[in-house]
């Protein structure tokens, strides 16, 4: 029997309880500091570093809390079976995990800061401003 099959047989909420705690803590800390975050499945090599993010060895943290160790396959099993994990992850690959933080990755388009929050209110104002047209 494969490890992924064993993991899929377990209850979804108990598959990786410490993973959920670690992800919540890391995302919260990154959001407070305004940082991007990238979690590696192993000690990252220099060529694996993401220049625009804080690079962290996920399994080192998991070992520190007495938690499960992850590679791509075991993380995918946790992701596929636990909705809590899905809600915290933007993307993942064999190289690691890109958690959802307030800081957007460079490849996601940002709203223009001048129009930013006023676009909807400006549209509503122009839609209701009938003036002398009636």
C-alpha cells in the first residue's frame, strides 16, 4: 500500500493537524510583517530560493513541533483531503508551497493605487448623477 493511499484513508481533519497550525502561524507572521512567503519541502539550495519571498524549510519547522514531514506527494494528499489546507495555499509544486498571504506574488496584477478603492463609488456616482438630463 502506498503512503498516499494510507493518508487518504484517514479522516480529513486529522490528516495533518500540525501542518494547519504551522501554516496559520507562518501566514499570520508574514501578513504582520508585510512579507511574501515560500515554503520548501527540504533545505533549499541557493538556486531554489525565491528572491521576492522569505524562504523557509517547512520540514524543519514541522520537526520542531513534532509534526509530520512532507514532500510533494504527501503534501498533495493533505491538500486534496483537508479544506483548511486548501484555503491557505495559493499554489504548490515539487519545489515547495506558495501560501496565501496579503502580499501578492509579482505575477498577479495589482489594482492601480490612484483608482484603488474609489472605482466602484465613482461608477455608482456617475450612474446616479442624472443632473439635468431628465
